[in-house]
């Protein structure tokens, strides 16, 4: 498919058929991932393929029971990986000192760039994808699950499979809400209201159309989309707990020497 | 272009013509960026366009004098941005608590996913791109330069322009060095040597063909590619200094309440 049509037609897929993905197609997707830009051409990442049903059942728990993990035949977990590079350096009589936060961030950037190439390659082949934000929230347990050695940390995951739904592309903020020229230009209240007007309506209607979320929203008594974000979806306690857990993991996996 | 050819033909471009990029084409590129997946559809990022020559001269200094910033007509700087979302929430009588490390990481993921869509859209239109890893190293000064408010942090940048060179695609590690099945499978020394054999040769020859790097390498007395990485390109002092600076910036910009 032409890239413009491909990128314009993206929507995340959350319902999958159990049709398997051939080895050959999955290899093409992973090959596209590795062709993306990489800082210093180091490729400080690894990709773990989960196909086995029993393993995916355990991962379903670790990803807060999101059913698409059970439905889709493949889950990819992208990890920052300096371990492989460090091993090579030691064999080559070089002394690596990449046990710091910068290296984690360099790896995380490469992870997402590679993952997005994989996402597009999958969509180009008629597959659907969904990124799993839960990987950051539960990185500690996922790291244990995959038996990641020091200097390896899971950063994002993606389910891939044949779509069993055909949703519309989601709303996006208007371009002039995202773009700045030469300097960051702050927004006044009127601009903010204007930029979020459409989102406020589309987002609220969408969340109210998802039974589980509607139930949560009704229970919580929140009255608009912004409050759904602050009080239902991304709450202080959950965020801080996940932040602390992620920082502890970075320490444990040797990215904490700054 | 078909996506498979597009992703396979990627190479970073470091020499540019000064041919301008039309407003229309740049808008298409930025539109592709905003169509990429976004966690919770929050789009917690902003993109700053630098076209002005005098501004790009200052940015050339902040990016360690990499000449492609002066040559290419456009530099994009991608920032994690929770400021806009927080403003909207406050106007909507919601109480956001996104001043933590998790939110920075969620934003950074969205930044790189969006940036990679922009990179591919540019390449699809015959333009060349190069990511600037220096953005992470010098995020503090770039944040000041762009006048980023609290909750906004630069994460990556990309030069875009018409190529004035035609390099081959770079070497990559073999696929089986990157891929794991079900669990992370550690490497023994023989596997590492095998995985890095081609890179060791190609990478060394490439660096020795770049006069500035050759001079640095000759001066330092390093003897192989691994040592170039540890002793010349990614040294302990520089990495730790950049790590501390980035952590301080995250504190200052209100991502440090964990």
C-alpha cells in the first residue's frame, strides 16, 4: 500500500480472529522493524515473540486481562537491550559503561522507532495492531516473566492479528494544537477550548459506548472527558506506583548509575 | 511508494541541499505524525518547526555543531507535552496528577512513534532525514532555547531535507540476534561473536572512512569497533553527565513526583 494511505488509515484493533500469522509474514514485519533508524547503529533492543497459548494466558494476567492478548496469535514485546552489546564489548576487550539513564532512554527511543516500523509493516499486510501501554505499568513483572537479564527492560508490546472489527479512524487534535514555530508558544484558555472542542465530544461519546468504561464512569460520577482522564483512566496513585516500580526496575537492571 | 520498499530503503542522510520544503509537503509529513498510535489518544507531544536560519545557527551549537542542521531547511523538535492536556483539564474542572516519571515515558513513546511516521512520510516524498540523538544529551539547554513551559521536555529531533548524498543502507545485526521466542534466551560467547562478525568489519571500515572519526580513533589508540563505542563515542563521563542533566530537567519540568 502507498505510505500516505497506510498512515492515514491507521486505527488500533482490539478484536481479533484467531487466524495464525505465517512465519514468513512475521519475519517480514520484524525485518522492517530492524531497518528503522538506530542511534549509533547500536540496535540496543530485543524483540520477544509470544505465540504459545499457555504463555499468552499468563501475559493476559500481566497486561491487566486485556482479551486481545488471548485472541491475537502474536504478542511482540520490545525491550531495551544493552546486555548483548555489553557482552560483545567485553569479549572485544572494551569496557562499556552504559549503566545509566541516558542509555535507557536511547534504547527506549530505538524501541519505539522499530516498533512503529513493525506496526506499519503489519498493517500494510492487512493485519491489525494495538500497542499495550500496560508494558510500562507492569515492566517489573514482565521483566521477571521473560527472564530478562541485567541491562534488559521491557518497554512496549504490540498484539498483531487479523482484525475482527472495522472501527473508524479515531479523532485527533487539530494540527495547529500540536505544531509550534521556532519557539514553544503557550496557549490561552480560548485556544485550549477551541483545540479540545471536537475531542471532548468524540471522546466522551466513545467512552460511553464501551460498556465497561461506561459502568466505571457512571460509578465515579465524573461529568466530562477531562475528568475521565484524571479520575478514571490515569489516576495519581496508579501513576505514582507505576513510576516508582519502573524506577526501581531501572535500578535493578543497571540503568541507575548516573 | 510501497511500504516494504520504503522501509527497506531507509538510510540516514547527513548531507543536504538547501532546496526549501513546501508548506504543503511539511504539513503532510506532520499530519502523518499525528495519525500514529497514541496512548489513550492523549497525544501528549508537541512538534516545534525550526526553519529560520538564525535560529538554526543557534541550534547547530546546541546540537554539537552538526552541519546538517545548517544545510537542511527544516529541523523538527519533538517534545513530550503534558502542559496542553493539563491546561484543558484545569479548564474542565478536572484535577490532573501527571507530574511523574510514568507520564514522561508514556509521552516519550508517543513522541518516537509519531516521529517515525514523520520520517517515513518524508522519505516517501523523496526527502532524507536524520534523527538527532543529541536532543537527549542536551535536553536542558534545548528546553530553555525553545522556552518550554513546565510539563514539556524535548526528546528527539529530526533534520529533513533533499539529500545531497546517496549512501547505501547500513549494516544491521542478523535477525536471530534480535529475536527471542517466548523467553529471553541469553547468548553464549560464540553466538555473540557470530552475531557481531559482520558489524565489526563494516562498522570499523565505515568509521575509518569518516575523516573526523578516523582522527579521533587514531588519537585514542583504540583497536576495534567495540572500543570505538566504549572509548570514543559513548564514554562514561559524557553519558553520566547527560543522564544527570536529563534527570534534573525532568524534576524541573515536573515529572519528578513519584
